[in-house]
C-alpha cells in the first residue's frame, strides 16, 4: 500500500533505516573488543605443541592436538577458542599485513586477500609461543608466504569429537581481518 500511495515517504524512511544500520555497524566495528575467559597461556601453548609437523597432511598434523584438547573440559575447549580468537585479533594490524610476503597489504586500493591474511596469522600461532611473541612485538617477523588454516577449526573439531555435536560459541573478539580497528588506523 505505501509503495503505491506514499512512495516518496516510504523510500525516504527505508534510506534512513539503511543509514542508521550502517552507522550502528560502524560503531560496533570500532568498539574495543575484549575476550571472554581465555584458557591460561601455559595450557593454550601445550595444545599448540601437539601439532605434529612431521606429518605431511594438514589433517594428520592436527589429530594429536584435536585429541589432546578433546580430553579437556568443555569450558576449556571454549576458552581455547577464545584465546585463539584473541591472539588472532592481536595480530590483525596493517603492519603485520604488510609483512606476509607476496600477498602483503599494499594499500586499500590494491587487492588484498583477507582470508589469506587470517591463515597467515594462524600459521604464526601454530608455530608456538616464541614466534607469536616475536611477531607480536615485531611485525617484520611475520612468516613469508606461509599459512595454516586448519588451526581455525581445532576447537570445533575437539568439541565435536568430545560431544558429538557442533560447537555453538561466539567469541568476545572477532578474528576476521580488519576487526582490530585500531590496528588498521
């Protein structure tokens, strides 16, 4: 009815709603993200140390880590996911993105794979605490042209192995590229 009889007013209201939604999304994106309860670092890195780099296949590399984490409490599996998300969030900066090799961030007008950058950040964490700390302090230490996507699914697979159903959990920090707003200023 409004489309036929009050089209201009209706279109104006729709546009106002869109703009309000856009502003709300921008405010949400710029908020400082804080992790919920995270797994203690010692236990987090023990899980990471279970990745078996002697294996050729990524799925095989992850089996020991999945089994190790699956033996923990459900709350610890979620805390692992929270800690992982926070560490990925910390590495989500423009300076880190500029130092990943062939696919490095150049500027906002040049193609940059946000997924690949996420997988490179996973590679940093999968290689242990020492590399993570070094890279966090010095973005030039980012691995070049290396990635490790399977790390993203470790907690989900451990939970599914333990509970027989999918993990339904939302972390306090978003680890997707550009989520760390301050890191991209």
